[in-house]
C-alpha cells in the first residue's frame, strides 16, 4: 500500500500540470497576437515599400537614360541651387566606407531584417511608426538593388548646391531614409510630451 500511494499522487498531479501548461500556451498565443500588426498596419507598411521602391528604381533609370542624351550629362532645374547629374556612389551615405560592396550589402540586409522584425514583433500601433518603417525599408531596398545589380555602385542624380558649397548627390531612396529619420524624431518628441503630461496629471 505504501508503494502505490506515491504513484496515485503523481497521477493526480499530471492533470493539474496539463491545465497549467494549456493556460500558459493560451496566454502566450494571446500575447503574441496582441503584438502582431493589424490590417491597417499592413496596408500602410507594405504599399509604402512597393511604391517607394518602384519610384526609386524608375527615377534612377529614367533620369540616367535622359541625362546621357544631354551635352554636359547634367540638367539645371533651379540655376545655382538644384540640378540633375549622373553620379555613382561606391560607399554608404556621404561616401563613407568606399570600395566595400560586400560589407555594405551585408549591412543593408541586416538592416532590412531588423526593420521587418520591428514591424512584425515590435507591438506598436502608431501609424507614424509604420510609415517611417516603410520608408526605411523602401530606401534600403532601393540602394540594395543597386549594390547587387550595379556592380556595387549606387546611382545618384539629385545635386543641391549653393555657390561653392555642394551637398553630396543623392537619390529618392536616400530621401525616403531621411524622411523616415525625421518622422522618428518627431515621434520621439510627441511621445516625450505625452509622457510628461501623464506624469503631471498623476501628480
């Protein structure tokens, strides 16, 4: 009798552990679903990537093909300020890390993975964040395409200058990256202000 009693206790404990594990799995699934982006987020994020990438690749090809027919391979849009040029960049932004296409390609791929992970599992419901992430992804994809299919050279064609000062030539993908950074900065200020208001209301 003394030998069989512990077995009964073990058998009676098993259903309880099964109930606990089932509740834990349900809670985990519910928490995961709560963090996944909703339909509105998908309808914001993915179209921005598609439209942004299409616009970047189309503008590069169209402007380069058109400028190659111009006498000086450039066209002045606003005299002394804005012109279209043919330029290639073998580095990252502002020409840093030149001559390292494999490193920059790897960094771009890692950046894309991080962006997708933040969108899918970050748990944010703010539309401004989804727009910024979409712009980030579109910009990275646009320049990544050039690094893979254009011998590691990114095509730039927008040239802004003022007298002897020249901003490094850039493209639509770079513009989307800058706008995405600007949106995140604005969002950080808005979040900080809202958090301060909540603190004041609690006091």
